[in-house]
């Protein structure tokens, strides 16, 4: 981003907030240490991805959903009513993934707990070990 003015030694500072003329080495880009540091901070700010504020809210909702599923999971796959989850503050739109069973059933996951909507306004809660979710372990069927 070097801009040459009249002769080879006089240049314009590369920092966008300065633009002063300066003399110096041929490869010098900034008129001072302050401009060099300010340009570095500006470049870092642009390059760094800033997490949007709503990400924290989404994480809290997913954690609340996880805690509700964990509390209501009974290990027997006995369905619970929709209103039980809703009354506790469960938000059905928020999940960490979808786990598909061999039968074509999609289980909506919050970490290792998931739910499946049954036809009669009931929910079946599942616990799927993390190794199955990553595909590192497979379900074996005894024949």
C-alpha cells in the first residue's frame, strides 16, 4: 500500500487514519510507531471474528433444553406430554443436531439427549451416547 509522492524517499503513511508524508527507508510503510501500532490493531480487529451477542442467548436456551431433557429422561422411553416440556421452558426450535434412526425416525438432539414428537401430543425422550452421534460406534443387532 505504498504511495510514492515526488521522489523515491517521500511517501504517504499507509495507516488509513493518518496519510501524512514522511521520509525514511524504502520499505518503511508508516510515519511513526503510533501509526504502525494503530494499523496493526485495526487489522487484528477486522481479522478477528467477534461472536454475536445472540450466540450467548442461544447457548443458554440449548443448555436449558438439555437440562429439561436430562431431568425428564426416565430410561424406559415412556412418553411425556408436550405441555410438560413447554411448562418447564423447553423451546423446540433449538437443538444441537438431528440423529436419524434406521427406522427413518429423526431425533432432535440437545447434546446426548434427544426427543421425538409422537402423533398424540407426546414426546419420547432418548439418550444417545456421544460415540454413536459421532459415528465412532455402531449399533449391533443380534440375529
